[in-house]
């Protein structure tokens, strides 16, 4: 007689087997039977799986009425495709947290939260998804573990949408720092905090600083910049980074400089424990939009140029090379959104209790 080996297998061994499977295989196992589904979507399994997951690269190619996604592994000098799919709405990536992506439709101004692994998404409807040019952020509170979408506007204040049953936009009554303009529509989420680059008036170099929002306590603080120059703010691994834009001076380009803020405590004085990475960039890249995605232990760096092409910087030889993940991106008609995130099997419906969850 055939025996059901899984029925008598100790649960800890069965869990260990599931944790060793490829990401997509584990997601497929949820469809085998209800006990497997309950195990994989349990809090303990999700936490263990997330802690063992390596960051992956999500790349989207927006179209008029849909969005093509590709998910890649991010190993040194190797970027294998994990999965690809079409998201049913036009959208651009505006943030990520715990394996979830925050997307915004540039045509009808809808916000979406989706899990590209479980293929679930939900529409965040409401008046706060309508204004153009406003700032949004997406993060997870450090203690309660709540997933929150944050809307920030100097005139209308700060509003929060917590991903839970019966979710609605609510106003945050905590006073926000005074600013006139927010640069960059996407917040950098680092160490449980969302960060926007803002200024006191419309002049970028006048009174610029970092506006910081604690997702747990829903309180604000400010962080000074290392330099009052043109630049951009990003999350790079576990660090907040400020990138100085390149300028032409006397026929030559300034170095491409990245300021990394290592550890939240040192941000009170940005000159403590701060590293500066200076890169001499190709002349054809220096004046254009160049954004780092991942820095490897050996100093190599994976970057995206002008939302068009991926570039790999080799620290040892100080050289750059193109990384052609998509042959069709050779055509200038295409542009991409990309973000590094850690994949998760978190279910919007079963784990977060959200309503009106749809599949794709």
C-alpha cells in the first residue's frame, strides 16, 4: 500500500523542505491542499521565508492599459529571470515594503498595492490618489508590523492608508515640518522611516533638507543634507543615500558621488561614519540620469541609466558595461521602472484581511 509520507512527516521537517524550494514552487504549493495553504500563509512560516529570501529586481514596462513585469535574481554578474507577468493596469512603481509593491496609474491617478509573487492586488481609492505631483511613501511599522501608504503634501498635510480590513485614508494630526516643495515623488524607506527631499521654497538649493516620517509612531523629524547642491534621495540596501548630480565644469564632468548614511544614529550629525563613493562616469552617462540599485560587497554596483538601460560598474577595474536584460529595450520607445525588493508570500486577503482583493 502506498503511504502518504507527508502526513507522517514532522511539521518542522516539512517546513524546512518548503523553505528550501524555489520561490515560485513554494507559491504553487499553496494550491495543493488547505493544510499546505494554512502552513505557508502562517505568520511563523512567512517570517522565516522572508528572512531567508534574497533581494530581487522588479522591472516594469508601462503601457497605456497594462504593465509588463519581469522579476530577476540579483547575483554578482548574473541576473536570471524568476518570473514575468502582465499587470492589468498601467502603472509605475512608487515604492516597496515586505515584498509588496506600491504602484500608481499615471493616466487615471489610481494607487495599487500588489504582491508580484502571489499575484494579488488591491485598488486604493479616494481623493488622495488624485493630485498630480504629490509625494507618496510605502513602509512597514517596526513594532506593530502594519503596512502603511503615506500621502504628503505641504498644503493638505499628511494622510495614512493602513493595509487592513475596512481601510480608509485618515489624516495624521502630528505637525509636519514646514516646506514648500517635495522633490521626487517616491519616498526612500529605510530603517522603519520614510524620507523625502524637500525645500523651504521653489529654489532647490535654498533650505533643502530631508523630511523623515516614522511609520510606527507617525511622527516627523528632519535631517540635514551633506551638501546644498542638486541631488536625489534613494534607499540603497539598508542605507539612505544622497546622490549629487553631475555638472560640466571647464569641459569636464564632476565625479559621480554617493553619500551613504550608515546607521540611523549617525544621521543627527551627517559627518560621522559617512562614506563617500566617487565614480568617474563615462562622458555619455555623466550628464544623464544614473541611479544605483545595488552595491555588492566587493564594491561593484548595479545601476540603471536614464530609465532605459542597466549598467554594471566593476570596482576593481573602474569600468562600466551594459547589461541587456531585455533586447527590446534597445528601442528608444521603451522606458522602464525598477526597484530592488525582498519577495514575500504575504497574502493581502488572508494575512492582511483586505477587502476587494483581486488576482491577476
